[in-house]
C-alpha cells in the first residue's frame, strides 16, 4: 500500500507530489512574465528620461547609490575624493 493518496489532485510519482511541483513551477513562470513586463516598463521610463534630456547612466548610478547604506555611500565618496586628490584631479 502506498503512503500517497491515489486521487489525481495529490498524485505522486517517485515520491514527488506532482500537483505541488506543478504549482511551484507555474508560480515561478508567472513571476518571470511579470518581471519581463516590469523590465519593459523600466526601459520605457529610461527612454522617457533620455528624451527629456536626462543622462540615463547617471540616473542608474543614483539608483544604485540610493540602495546602499548611507555610511557605505559616505565611505565611498570619501575614498573617491582622496583618490582624486592623490591624482591631482
């Protein structure tokens, strides 16, 4: 006698609950589609920024900086300043 119920919704093959596995895979697939749509939206926003005269490269850099901890940003800026002065910039 099997430890797994025999109805279709809980069918298991080789110890794998097929419905649970299918659910996980389908959820990941849906999220990947959403991510693709969001990436398209982000691309559109950058195009809008560029057409408005903004430098997209600088905007992306600001976004990276805003994700960091303030203390880390301050440390990086201090080092950048020290290195620039060392190079006479």
